[in-house]
C-alpha cells in the first residue's frame, strides 16, 4: 500500500518529464532532470536522487507508475 502523501503527479512530453507544480516552492510546470530511461528504472524500483531545478531542494524518488512519482518522504502539504 503506497502512502498517498508520498506521491506526486508528473507528465511526460516526449523525452521530457515535467511536474505540474513543485511540492516545495509551488512554482509551476517544472522540467525535471530525469530522462525517460531513469523514469523506467524508477518504475523498476531503482532509487534516484532528484535535485529540483526550481529551488534546489533534494528528493529521493523510490518508485513511479505511469502517473505518479513516489518519494521516501511525504510531499503533500509542504508548500502550504
Ligand atoms: Zn521548487
């Protein structure tokens, strides 16, 4: 059972992986430094350290599905 608080939606446009909004600084439409290959590896459970380009906050991603990224810590409610 995946804790909902640890999930964050993302979008993929071709080779680019975006998040509609940053969980830390609430900036919108952030292009992630994540390649489609890394996204595939994430889906296989290979962890990735992500540094958000907007605010330099770090995030450890532990999994993903076709709609959501899964982090090792709660993401929801951070920017509020
Ligand atoms: Zn940010």
